[in-house]
C-alpha cells in the first residue's frame, strides 16, 4: 500500500489559532467569566467595589473625619446617604469603610489560601504519615472557636487590624486545606503523574510542574469564596466590638449604628447601607467563585443522556441522487 | 545475559477489610496478584505478557519497575539484582527502563505542550546541556516516531492530537532517554483499529533497530501473535504457558491458551461454532485460589490429580525448545 | 418486502452556542428485517452510537435530527419525542455502552429490573419480581445470585442483567451499543453467544454497534460500515470479507488482526475529517489509496453493487482503473486497479 503523502496529514489540523479548549488556566478562567452571566455580574461588581475602595480618598465627597452637619440628617442631594450619629457623611464613610473591609478580607484570605494550599498539597500528595499529621493539625485548628479566640487576642494583645487579619487567616485556612487535599489526592492518581514518577521525577518537580497547575483553578475558586467569608467575619467581629477602634470598617459602621441610637432615631440611612454593601460583596464573591468552581467540573456542565425533547427538522427535499 | 530476568516473583496485596472484619480482628485477605512468576526478556526482543484482567500482568510490570515493592523473588536488570535497591539508587536506573501507558488521553499532562512533555525526561536525567540542545533532541525523537514534520507537533497541546498521535508522543518521551527496556502496557487497546498496526510496527522497529527489549502487556492475543517474538500467558498470577509467539499460538498446550485462541478473532468463520471452547464462568477470585492447578475449576479437561498437584512450567515434549506449559496433562495432546 | 425497521437519510447535528454545528450523522441509511441480526461497524467518531441513539430518540436537547425512522413503515421520528415514546422499550430496546455501570449501587439488581417492569407494564409488585427473575434466568444468571447488589455481580453478570432489563417488555428490536467493550475476551464470547441465543429464542432482531469487526462478524448476518457519519458499505458478512467494495472496508479488514494469518497488518494513515465543517467530495479521499479526480468534488452515493451489497464509492462506477490520476498534491493512485476482482 502506497503511504499517503504528507499534505494529507496537514489537512487534519485546523490552522485557526484558538483551539476548542484552551489549556492555559488564565485563559480558561477568562472564558468562564465571559460566558457565564452570573460570573460576569460577580466579577463586575467586585471590580467596581475594588476601584471605589482604591480611589476612595479621591472620589469621596467628604473626608472620614469631617463633620459635615448635624447628626441624623436625612439623605439629600448634597449627602446622598445622609449623615450618621456624629454628623459624618455616610456615603464617604461607606467608601472608606469599604477600603478597610476589603483590605482585611484580602489580607486574611492571602494567609488562609497560602497556608491552606500548602498544607493541602503536602498532605494530599504524600499521604500516609505526613497526611495524618497535617490532618490532625488541621482538626486542631478547626475546632478553635473564632469568637473566644478573638476576645482573648483582643484582650491580651489588643485589637488592631493586623491582629484581626491574623486571627481570621489562622482559623480559616483549614477549609481550604481540606478541599485542596482532596483534589491533590485525586490528581496524584492520574496517569500522567504516575508516569512522571516512573520516569524518575522527584517530588518537587511533580508537585510544581504537574500537581500545582491542575490544582490552581480550584485554589482560585476557593480563594474567591474565602474572601467573602473573611469580609463577613471581619464585619461580625467589628459588630461585636472586637474591631479596631481606630479604623472605620463596614462592621464598625453597623456597630455604631446599633450602639448610638441610629435606629431609634429612625436614621435608616446609617444602618442599612453598610449591611447591604457587605451583602453585595458576599454575593459578588459567591457568584464568581461558584461559577469558577462549576467550570472546573465538566460533569456538572454536561447534561447526561436523558430522554429530552430533541428537535426534529422536517425532512428536506432529497438532494438529487442521494440514495437510501 | 538477558536484559531482564524475573525469578519467582511474588506480589501480594492486602484486600482492605470492612468495618466488621476489622472489629472482629479477622485477618485481611491476601490477594495473590503475582504468584511465582519467572521469565526473561532479551535485547532486541519483544515479549508479550498476555492474559485477562486480574491475571496480574499489570502488577508484574509495576513490580519490575519497582513502582511496587516485590514481596519475594528477584528482579535482575542488566545482570544486576535490583530487587532491593532503594528508590534513590533506582532513580538513575529509571532512565534505562521506561513505560508507555494504555490511555493516551490520560498519560500526557494536558497543560504541557508536546515538546515540553518529551523534554521532561531529558531534564530529569540531565541529558542535553542547553535548552536548544534539548529541543534538537526532541525534534529528532519526534521524527523517529513518525510525527513529521516535527515542527508541526512540537508546540501543540495533547488535546489537539488524535489518540494515535498522543501515543506516539508518549513513546517519543520514553525514547528520548534511550532506554534499554521499554514496558508497554496495552499500548494500542484504546486506539482505533486503523492506527494500531502503525504503533505496533513502530514498537517492533525499535526492537530491531535499537536492540531495545520490549515487554508488552496485552489482552489481545492476535496483536501479540502478529508482533511479539515470544508470548507468556498468565492466569491468576502465574505464567501458564510461554514460548515463541508463532509456536505457542499454532500449538497451544495449556487448555487456557487453547480457549483464548478459540475466541480470538479470525477472519474465516467457517466451522467456528462447532467445538468452540468458550469457558464458562469467570476467573476465580485471586484471594482464594483453587488448590492444585489454579485453572482446574474452569478447565474442560481437568482430572482428579489436577486438584492435588500444582503444575510448574515444563518443556513440552516434542515441541521446540523454550515452549513450556504448566499443565500435568499436556502430554496427551 | 417491508423491513421491520428502516432508517432513511438520517442526519444529526449537535449544536452548541458560539460554535459551528457538528454534523455527526450525514445521511445514514440502513434496514433491518424481522429476526435479522445486523452490525454497525466503525471507528471512533464515525457516528454509529449517535445513529442508534437517534433511532431511540435519546439525543440531548442540543441535537437536531432529520430523516425518517420507519418502524413497520410508520415514521416514528416525525413528531420527535412524542412519536418515539410509545415505542421506546416496547418495540425498540437498547443496551447502552457502559450499561453495566449504570445500576443503582444501593438497590438489588432484581429489584431494579422489577421496578422498570412494574412501571412500564403496570404489573403488581409480586408479578414484576417474578418476571424479573424469569428474565435474569433467561440471560443465564444463577437463581441464588439474582437478588444480589450490583457490586456483588461481576462485569459479565452485570452486562447480562443490563440485557435482561432491555428485554423486559419483549421488544422486537434490540439495539446493543458496544455491549462488550470493557469485558474480557472470554466473557465477551459468552455475551455474544448469549445474544445469539436470545435472538433465536425470542425472535428478536438485533443491531449490534461495535468497532470490533470480527466480533460483529461472529454474531451478525449483515454488516453496515460507517465512516464520517455515513454508511459507506453494506452487505452480508461473507460479501464484505471476500469482496469489499469500498476502500475503507478493504483497509479496515487489512488492519484487523487475524490469528491465522501471517500477513502484515496494515494501518490507515491520517484521521477522519472534522464534522464541524462541510465535507467536500468523498470524506475518505484524504486517506484513500485509490482516490482520483472525481473523488475530490463529488460525494459518492450509497449504491447497490451486487445482490444485497451496496457501497458508496466512485470506483464501482468504473469497470476499469481510471486513466487520469488525481492531479492535486494528493494521494497517489495505485495503478494495480481494484482489489475486488470484479469485472
């Protein structure tokens, strides 16, 4: 049999630059966000919020320490969200508070994601004794209750932003560790990892080159969800009076609203906006995080074979000569 | 001196105990995955290890590569006893023993380009002084596996290639370090029929041209017959017949081999239904192997003494040297 | 003569947003007579599974179908799911690929079959159970094992149970999609023997889909060979083996290992065409060793080439080897002419 000449093989490759499934994780993430309405909304919201927080000193109509008028002034054209119990412009406070909340959220998440990912990968990859050891440590941290711990820290070392960040980070890395460990264990069994081992690759190479890239998308999804958790936790701590007294965060705004008679004065504009903003952040993070998670699991996306209503196109007039 | 020599290899698994069993302190069942296996692979030769699932062929391969630790027996590679080498010592040896897996869709890292996948073993074993030199080697080996022009493939991702092409990439990665022994675990069973011969010819060519020894694991007797030099048939952890490929398939002496030959694909159907020996039942549980000859429960020719004596591999009288079978009654047919 | 089941000009497109449609089945036609066993053979991506799923109306909602599926000369595809539903499982039953893994792990096998029977045929629980036991016995599962859980069944036994499930409503046609792919050769042979026996005893017609040509040849009387979404050759097993009239069939046979033969195994270079683009001319042309000019522009039609044999190849129109080889940068033409020996 005469072998087919080269051109035939070239024909089977398509020359257009974008392959059906992009291998680069960043590309994949971008695609997910673009195509999923919930992810786009979530990402969009987060982007806007981050921008507002960064630009707060520039775009806030009033400074955080500027008394702009009488306390409990209702919203007007000049003060879109009115003035709070101290006569400060609520809208400006919201922007500054957003800064602090986001700062704490991102910083705490950085710690928890980093520690959690490392622990998860090491435990999942090595298994055996190492896995047991790390998981017992994880269990230990898992049961430390947040509130009493924070109270103790506040009491002994004082409550400032740094301490809050460390506490939240130190108690939430466990969630990440457990999730990443499960994923690492699965990836470890995949053929290409076994093959790398058979080739003689060392642990470092396998983890860095093969394991980590496969785990990254999950890390990203998990991080986004952690951010919402961290911000929410900070808000809760601040609300309970364990926040940094020198900083305004969304949580302290709510705390003040409760403690300083805003409610009995009927000043809803000082009570609702900070809480609503926290809710928006959490929703945005959840939308984005879940969409990323879903895109990682192909089984969730593809509908299984079930007797669905399929479309029947009416039989077109037969092409001349097309025989049956 | 044989390239690879396995003697009386044993590998048992512990079957995990259920909760009740653990509480009652019942001993875990031992699964006799590899139960006294011996064979050799020479340079420039392809030995096919044939058997159904659960017969222990994949476990044997993994044990040879020391990805699993053998329970007993010896593994000699290039006349060196590597049975008890530490993983560290084995690292450098791994260059000489490479493996190609069954699933071309899973054996390549989907995030690495073809060139990177092939370059990896070079990097691991320190071959090639510079990135450019390594790329040149990668190009060379791509040409050897008939992925030409190499430039067309080297920067592709695995998902852009067909199954046959991916398998060639996997073979290229194994070849890049110029191993002396290649273990191919069902290299074509997941590929379309039309591309199987291409891959198998490639492998056989490597035996001839490079003097590489290939241990091919397969359940497909016909492929083994077409391409391998020798065949070893395994059943429940034991080699039951071994010898020259053509010889064993023309004159199978062990009833299991005979049954496998009967159900293997043949183009001529005439007279197939008559006397077709389709074995009933399925292979016995590897945790409870029958006494005496382990095949006797399914053997159409078993006699009383088959339950008393465990047959060993022995030269078949009247057949060419090297054709051995583990059957007490083989002299009769 | 009226066929029991006839598929005419079946087309299936898979749509997805933002991507071109994939034309998975491009005008497939086949026929099945009562109690006949027919094979549908092809490699991955040729559309064979999609074809029988279309026949059962089990395609996902992203699929668009056109063509006719005539059961007793009545088009059951005409109104989509509505017209298919009454026939599903009653006249046409299917054993899916991987059916043996589709059992509910926490329910006894006999119960699962009984459930399906009770729902489908409206029988009382006890009668359904009895019928389930009868079916399981018919497929060769020992009495004592019938009430076990799926994990207590071996792979072969689960496949038998899947076949029993398909036979629950006494269908007339059994569609089997790669029923033995994940099984050992010995078990494979057992299942094939079972299918043959069942067809004989129950008067079933069978369409067996597989990539394994010799396996299909063992069980079936006629074979349809599919490539790139269409049927490229049909005929009896002997006709196909002795006188293939399509180069793909011939090459496929040459690539299939045979325990008896000493000949070199062939392989077919190249890959099948992408089906998300229109295919120009003959879909097999890039890989064909006998292609010529006409093949480039004109798609060949499935035409009869003998008693009960049909092929879709331009070579069958030419009694002699074509004079002018293809002048493109394409495959070279074998001057030796056709290998089938027909005048």
